[in-house]
C-alpha cells in the first residue's frame, strides 16, 4: 500500500514515525507545505485551497490513501478533500477523540485541547468530545509553539517560557491533553514535564494508527520506502526527517 501524508510543514513527521513503526505500509509519500507554514493563522478558504493543491500533488504518485497529518487542515478542509479525492482520506481529529475515549473512559475528567488558532476556532474537537460524552473541555490556542518546533527548538528556556505563557493561567490541571497539532508530539516531553508528567497525552500519530488498525485489514511490510517533498527547501525537510525518524 502506498500512502500519501500531507502536513503544513514538518510536524506531520510525528505521524510518519508512527506509520513507520507499524510496518503497515509499503511506501510513504510525504509532502510538507513548508513555503506556507503555518496554516493555523490562515482563513478557512485559504486552508482548503492549499489542501486541495497538496492533494493534486500527491495524486500524481497513485496513492492508495491520504492521511491529513495536520489538525488545521483536518478541521477546515477534510470534507473538501474527501469530495475531491478518489481514495480514502483520513484526518487526525476523530482518531484523536477515539483514542482518548479508549484510554480515559471517565467522561467527567478535565480535558485540555491545544492547537493552532484556526483549529481552536473551528470548535471541532470540543464538539466531537461532547458527542462522546465529555463534559469538562478547555481549548487553548498555542500557535507560538509551531514556529518553535519548525526551528528545531524542542527543549530549553525559550520553549519553557512559551509553555508558561500559555499554561500558567489554567484554573484546573487537565487529566488529559489532546495534542491538537502534529508539531506538538515533538515537544511532548516538555509539555508533560510542565505538568509533572501527570496528564495523559494524546498523540495524533498513535491515534491514527489505532484508528487504521480498527478500520482496515493492514498488511506487514518489513521495509517501508519513503519519499519526502516540500514546497520550499525539500532538502532541509529531508535532513530533519532523517534526524527524527529511525528507518527500518
């Protein structure tokens, strides 16, 4: 199976890591729209247009499935992508909520959703969480964390200051945090440490693999071939990927 993975930048590599670890795909085609990252500050119409352009690019590789490894694109462009595509299109929001339900059945637990401004403004996570019975939900736009990840800042005083800026005003400590941006698993250790390693963290890549295993009959491939593409500076993206990912 050949799967296309699309993200606004390099954050979707956190999803690719889970796909590689699963050995469920023969080939992965990754496209990061690095020339136009971040999507989280853009309007819905622009996000849809960019997402459809990414689909058009990945379609040239005759993919069998498209994974939208971007919460902002999943929140605003998923239906447009499904209408335009001739393959299954999987977003990250529904798998994330289902993963939370499997791991935290107490529906009265305080849940924190962090993401970009556009993802938070869409209201999709709280709406779906409420459909699944969760009653104590807080959404927080943490868009400054995206450029920090894009700059390779995964720890240190600058990141710690940003986390303090966003989380110091929380009235209730969350029982679970949905990392509502695929950049955020790359700083998951710092986020967990800020909360003394107490909350459950929901990782988009792990959630998507759980969702795929439940929905599809997946094969096993001892080796996965992967190609990296970017709308700007693809060599830099490939360099980062090789630093982050452990290839089979």
